[in-house]
């Protein structure tokens, strides 16, 4: 399918009720009600704080796919794309072929408490993606119960990543990243890993035409406590999706489209049975992510009579019902090995805060003063 057609499909079916980064159960409940006559909506359990956890069952085919999003509550881009996907399933000819071939179970928000608090962890401060074996948390038990009862042939583990990741050592932000997780400590490239790799290769081929050199992979070091590794170790091909960052796309609305398009390509690959185990060679050639980006770098500042660079990383902070991006001084020194999504040039001037004090690591500043001119550090 041509990328232009995929973009048109996205624009047609984008769920306009969802926008930005702060998405929790209150936002999706009206959408679940909207889709209740078209898909099977089920309460599959409750969170620590007794919030409902929902699943959506779509399609009637023999190929079974399990998808879950917001295992980490502050990673919502893949959730937005899920509801775009539901709209697509309602009224598209390609959707009909997918739904005839596949049965898809989607858990849109696995960690509703974390989603509401905008935190990675659940209400017991546990990372659900490190709880796959001990299953100490109710949300982990819900996911494992669905996995055991549904018996999927494929799993899509849907996440979001920070703005710090580059594609390899390049000045290219990792806008989308993937992983076919390891299933043993030797990271053996098994056939079911090759299946996941082939799906990733198909998605990457589409994405390279839209965002060339902006797709990465993660290190596949094995950790059976991680859900993806655990399900892969049970011989179920598992694909990790990580929604990343495009230029000044802090609401993740542009990346949302690429996630949606990746869903379509992945489901089409499974539906049409075009998985090729030899694709793993192309998967291996996708660069691995590096942590080489800051949100802002101020170049050539003077501090204590020395020239240095100043790195700013945004802190994502929920205030009321609104998410704020707070600029924080993260690092100073020679930052030539690093990249930034936005730049300021101090041109060998001292950089001060709005109270005319020198900047210090750890301080939070919306603005800086350079040569008596006030500059905003917020590009979101």
C-alpha cells in the first residue's frame, strides 16, 4: 500500500476526541461506548485503585493478535493510534479483509492508575514491565490471564520513548523504534523471533519512505521479567513498538500517524501471510538507538571565563489536567558528541536566568538571558 494512501486513511479515520499526551480512562470511556455496538467491549479486571481495565475484541479470523497499550501510564501515543485504528475498522475495505482473517484483542490502557497520574509506574510504584514472572500487581495478572485464555499467535507490546534517543550515532531522532525481544539469555534468533523481525522489516520499509533514517531498534538483552521477553520465550512472536519524537512534535500527533500506519502494515502482513523468515537480515541492519539527544542545547556559552555548552531536558509534569514541559538544566560542558531538537547560540556570552543569576545544573528555567535579550527555552 502506498504511503500517500495510508496518510489519507489516517486523516479520514483519526479520532478527533483524543489529542496530546495526557490520555486516561476518562478520555476513552465515551469512545468505548461509541464502539460498543460494533466491537466487543469487556471489563477484564481492575487496577490497584479499582479502575476498570477494558479489552476490545475485533474481527472473527483464525489469526489471533493481542495488543496492549499504556502498560506505562505516561506512554499514550499508541493508545491514540488504537482508537484511530478502531475507526478504520468500521468503514474500510482493507479493514474487512483484516477482520475476516484475524481476531484482535486490544487492551487500550493496561495501567489506568498510572495513566491518570501520568506516571510510568502503577499505583503501587511498580513497573509492570518488570513484573512478568512474579505477577505481584493486579494489572500484570489481568494481562497474563488474557494471554492465557486468548492464546494469541502474535503480540504487539505498545510503548512510547523519550526524546533522548537518536538512531545510532546520527543526528536523527528516533521517531519510531521496534524490537523483536530475545527469548533466552543467548539472544538466539529463533523462528518466532524471525517472524517478529519480518513484521518490523515490513513496517520499516514503509516508514523509511516517510521518515528516512528515523527508525531504530532497541538492544535485545534478555530479561524474562519484561513482558515482551516473557511472551517471546513462550514462542509467541512479539513486537515491541516505541512511539518516539519528530521535530517539535511534543504532543506526538505526527508520530501518532506513523504508529497508525505501522499498525496497518503489521496487520496486513499477518493477514496476507507475507512474513519472510529471511527478513531477519534486514532487521539486523536497522540501527540501534543511542541516548544522544537533548531537547535544547545552548552553544558557546561563557561560564567562569570558560566556553561551554548547556543542555536542557524537558521534565514532563502534570499540573491539574494539563501536561507541562518544564525546561531543566541537565548537563554542561563540551557537548559536541550530542544533538538537540532545538538550539540557541550564546555566541560567547554569559547565559543567565531571568533573575540575572548564572544557570546551575538541576535548575528549571522557562527563559534565559543572553546579551540582555530574553529567549524562551520552550519549543513544545
